[in-house]
C-alpha cells in the first residue's frame, strides 16, 4: 500500500499507527504541502479531483 503523507498531519499519523497495529505493510510517500507538492503532475494523475489551485 502506498500512503501519501505529510509530516505534520494528525490524520496520516493515525493511519500509520492503525496500519502498524494491523501489520499491513506500506510505502510512505511524503508530500510537502507548503511547497505545493500536491500540485505536481505525478500526484495530479493519481488524484485529479483536487489538482486545481484555489
């Protein structure tokens, strides 16, 4: 499982804990939201709905 995460996100933190407790392997892919990594073309192909800048 690939988990897109941000180091300051409480939701990502809780998901990582839950996956560890269940023994589910994951691959962390860190996005830096302040730098705008969520608007990169590679991420936009995965999640096109939230790809526009507000």
